[in-house]
C-alpha cells in the first residue's frame, strides 16, 4: 500500500527532524484513499507521472512528478527502508525522466529538507544541483537538466 511506503519512508528519513506524531499526522492527512484517488484520472491522462515499484506483488516504493507553474517537479520519491540502495529509486527516477522528456521539458526540480542529508546525497548522485537562491525556508531547491 502506498500509504505504508510513505509512512515507513518518512519514519526512516525524518525521525531526527520531525516528531513521530508530526510524521503520522502528515501521512494520515496526505495519504488517505480519497486524497490519492484524485490522482487516478490525471495519471490515466498522463498529466502527472506516478509509478510504483513492486516486488512479489508488494509495493516497495513510488515516485510522483507533476507539472507546476514553475516547471516539472519531482513531488516525491519514497522507498521502504529495506529496499534503499538496490537501484529502485534510480530506476523510478529514470522512468520519471522519460515522462518529463515526453512532455518536451529539459529540466525539473525538487525540494528536499535541508537536514535530510540522505535525500540531498541521493539527488546529487543523480545529477541534481542545489540552487540556494531558490530555497524556501528549510527546503533546498534542487534542479536537474536532462540530456537528450
């Protein structure tokens, strides 16, 4: 289930940044079924990219990319902790980049919490650069230019 992946990913990544109660409330608010259901028509119409990674019929990760007023945004990429470092995140990112290219975009961006060293390292390893002048509060703005 997508909600479980989000919860386990947040607990793993943000346990030293946010309280467990904050994490639980965030996931409960943003990942209940009716909230996720609004994405289905947008996914079918290819307005957004949403892909899950599954192993033995169990969802182990997912990635979402959407078109915002400032361009294409990697909204989230989450993995169950046991599947980190196995190339699944990179594979999801690669599929997302194919979606971005199909929309004739040459770059995309994401925000990552300044204290999320793990996330920042993942993005840097995958070609993103930090643009400090675009940071928002405690969120780093990171951008990647795609090669064609």
